[in-house]
C-alpha cells in the first residue's frame, strides 16, 4: 500500500479537477490511499459519488489549517502492470509497446511469431544499430557520378551486367528482413530497429547500383534464371534462424568478398567508392547474423543440424536446376581483367577463380567462429550456392 497526495489547491470541481483525480487513481495500485488537498470545503458529497461510480472508497474529510483533506482508498483493481525486462519470452500483452513500458490490463494480443528472445537476439545488436546511424550515406550526393568515365563497350556491358546482378541480390536482402520484421515482438525492440536500418541500407544499395548501371547510358542488363532460382530458395525460407544464417552469414558474408573484389578491380574512384560504402554496410549485417547464430548455437547446439539441413537442402534443390551464372562469371572476368582481349580475360578469369576460393575459405572461417565444427563448416561452405548470395 502506498500513500499519495493530490494537491488541488484552488482548482474548482469540474473537468480538470476530475481529470487529475481519474489519472491519479488510474496509475495507483489497489489498496493505495489518496489524500486530496483542496482550498474548498464541502466536496465530500461529490467525491463520495465519484468514488461510488468508479468503484473506489471515500474515507473521511479533515481540516488542515486553511485547507481541507479528503481521504480516499483505491478499491478497484490495479490497471497497469510491468514485466520483468529479463523475460526470455515476450509477454502476449506487450503488444506494440517496447520493453520497459507498463501495460494496461486487457491490451490486445498480437501473437508475434518471433517472441522468444533466443530466436532473434544478438548481444551486439545495439552496438551495430548505433554504428548504422553514424554510417549513413547518400547515394545521390556522396558519389561523384559525373566523374565516372566511359569504357570500351565490352567493359561497359560487364559493369552493367554486374550491377544488374547486384541489384537483384540486394532486393533479396531487402525483402527477407522485411518479411520477418512485423513478426518480431517489440519487447525486444533492438532487433526490429536494427532490421529497419538493414532495410534502409539495402534500399540505398539498390539505388546506387541502378544509378551505376545507368551512369554511362547502358542501363540494367540480363537477370538470369540461375540467379533468380538461387534467390528464390533464400526468399522462401520461413524459419528466421535459418533465413538469418543463409542471408547474413552465407550470403552477405560471401557478398562482402565479392564487393571487395569489385572495389579492388574497379578503374574509377566513384565506382570504388560506392562499392566500398556498400561493403561497409554489409559488414554490419554480417556482424548481426554472426552474433545471432553464434548465440543460438551456444544456447542450443542441436540448432547446427537445422542450419546444416538448410544449406544441404538448398544445394540439393539448386543442383537439380542450375549451376553458375555464365553471364556473371564472364562479366566478372572482364571487369577484373579490364577488357576482353585474351590476356585480359585470362587474367580476369584467374582472379575470379581466386575469388571463389577466398569466398569458400572465409565462409568456413565464419562458420567456425559461430561454433560449427571445422569439417562440417568446410562441407557447408563448399555447398553454398554458386550464385554467391
């Protein structure tokens, strides 16, 4: 039981008087005592009526110097309650409120599918979100678009084809977290906030890659069945942990190596810059995925089997349908070689082969860091889609 004072002073009976009284009782707990201090005498009949109407109890009136004290008891049930912020499962009543708020009784149940902390959490989620806010860039003003030169037609085509591929992969990285975002309970509000920043990053990447394809007039080129089928297997995954693993670690982790490769071989500074900025964004997405999967495995090592199944099931599906995108590989070779002469292409092709080995090696390393046995990590890395994402 708590004691409360409501100082009304010279506020007369009326709308404001009862608004203050109503809210004071609304936020109190059953059994709390209120002492209303007023300059006015003879309020007891009105307060008694109000108490009877609201289910509260009027106790007594006393005179204190030149004021009057009206004592009342909160007899109705407590209206608000707080939840333990350390709960591992978000309360149904939490609704759209963030962790820490006090909820009024009978709030609607949203039934968020992702309400178990262990299924979504990463200890670095707040740190990454803070980094994302200070790392924002503008695809229109932070790239020196007018300084992009024109290249020979074959290299121009290679650049446009690569940008086409990057755009569709970035759309998968935008739509997948968007799909899960409204299913996550705001009780763990840090996660939807971070995913919102990821979605913003991917939208910017899509914009900048389309702009780069258009920069010299060629525009977007060919979207291959190979890429579409591979991305479809990623998009249709309905389990959040598997999806986070396939997208952030296997996909975007590999994508970071690809963007680094493109940045290294790009021949103009604006293109290098946009690839560098996109890669830095992807680094945050990978960091969340790593933290998420590492935490999930640490809490339940049997989850490794789920992730293993997701990788091999995806490989089995894609093995029956498609392999590498020949258009993409040739474009990457031309881009790295700087042209389509035999010597250029040979150099570029070897660079692409080196890139694929580096991707596989780095994937294995990330999987081991997540807590997966090195032999299994190696097998899973080798089974990743040849589409890279």
